[in-house]
C-alpha cells in the first residue's frame, strides 16, 4: 500500500474501505467515479461478472481542459440516460475515495435528476 501521508495514499486507503462495503451486482450495478484535473469519468460496473456495462466521460460532452461543476452534472445526466436505455434503473454509488463534494456531488445529482435511483 502506498504511503498514507500522501494525498494519493489517503485516497487509496479510503477507496479500499468503500470497496469493502460497496459491491455491484447484475440487478444493481456500481457507479464508479474517477476525477482528474482535466476530465471526470463515470462507469457502471457489474462486479459479479467483472464487466463494465457503460461509461461516460466529460471529454464526450465538453472538450475544455478543466472540469466544472456544470460539466460534471451533464456527465451524470448523460450516464443516467444511457443506463435507463440499457435497462438499469438503480445503482450503488462508489465515490472512489473522493469527498462527496463539488464535482462528485454534481455528478451524483445529475444522475439522480436523470432518473437513476441510489
């Protein structure tokens, strides 16, 4: 495990704690979020089959070099639209070690507004 004193080490420790509790199934898959300085990515994953069902990134919506809260909300809505089209109505949310604040919260709210339940 990486050094807990670093920002990445702290996030990895929190991420492992979340992953021990959150698991996606075929009926209720997991929505995993990854954030970088340039983009935000969301994947719907079935952990029982180790298979990614669908994914969306901010680069599909906006080609700018940084992520804003509005872009994150649009990613959440687009993800919900694709998930409902694929027959997925409810998910479990995996914030991947990030604080539930800012872009992560906006993505979750966008997915809820789009019709996903979690």
